[in-house]
C-alpha cells in the first residue's frame, strides 16, 4: 500500500543508503527514530505499516499516550528532562537521548534502582555552544561519565547532539566533533560495563545525510517523514 508516509520513508532510506555508500558504511548500522511529536496515532499507525519501529517523543504525556497505543514499538525519550517527570519514562523508554546533567542522571538511576532495572541513556552534548541548545559542554563530559560509571541502574550507550540549523558546514563540524568525543572517551568507565559509547544520535530532517556521513548510528527524523 502506498502512502505519503511510506514514500517519504523509502526516500529517507535511500538517502541514508547513498550517504553510507559515500563513506563506506553499512546502512544497517543506522537506526531511524521517527519523531512523532507533531502527529497523532493515525500517522504513527501508518508509519508502522511502512516499516518504522522506533519512535521519539519529547514530552512525557505524549510519550506515554502513544507508547500505550503502540506498546510493541520502541519508544525513545528525546526531550529535555525535568526531575519530576523522570518516573514517566524510566523503564519505559528504549533509550533516553537527552541526559544533560548529573541531577538527571542521578534521578534516572534512583528510579531505575527502585524498579530493579537498568535504563539505557545517551548523554547530550552541546558541541556548537549555542546558548539556545540543551546539553553539556564537551569539557564537562569526563565528569558526567565518571558519575555515570558509579551509578547502578544506568547504562550509557553513547552521545547525542543537535546541530546548528541552516548551515551545512557547521552542522558537519558539530557531527564530526561528537564522533571525536566518542572516540576519545570510548574506553572510559572501566570494568563496570555501565559505559559503552557506541551510539551517536545526531541528524534531523535538515541534515541527516551529513550526520550519517560523519558516523551517526541513530538519526531522529520528524518533518521529512510526515510532510
Ligand atoms: C523535533 C526533534 C527532532 C526532529 O526534527 P525534524 O527537524 O522535524 O526532523 C529531532 N530531535 C529532537 C530532539 C527533536 O526535538
């Protein structure tokens, strides 16, 4: 069955495959998270029929409403983290992309311990230094990783960033810098196994082919899927 959403999805898969081919990567290394924050359950249902199974939401209420509607899919929490909302996604999110403070990290760990589980998270880094962006400064990463390595209930799977919009060169520089950070800190965390920086969540509708060329393992795409 053809639909706008299916057509868009296939076009995105092709662009990702092309980007991979340019740099010798395997497209199977790249997961598309469909960011569904601007659409309803009808569109999500169509996306599932088109082959998408990872979805992202940035508000806990919508995260839970849609996750309950489609419990068999993987739901990612990608929004900024308020301490009083942590209980709404810990143990439910396949991956939390947006951990940007020690306070959030400790809150997630505490909740995870209470539930007797371990929560997979990414640390959000504000590589470009834009004031408007969430995320820790790159030089704060070692401290946050050290904190994470001591927290039961936390598994750090990688890093996330948002690039400046409207400028391909600075977007690419941002993605490249995040990859360099991963390389530099990949071995931190020692033997606890709580830190394994494999994932790079970077690239949105405007810039995902660049992000894939620079090593993204997860792209978070909204508008290009639904438009
Ligand atoms: C909305 C959002 C996206 C998707 O952005 P598009 O430009 O619609 O592709 C990706 N990541 C985060 C954190 C978002 O909030």
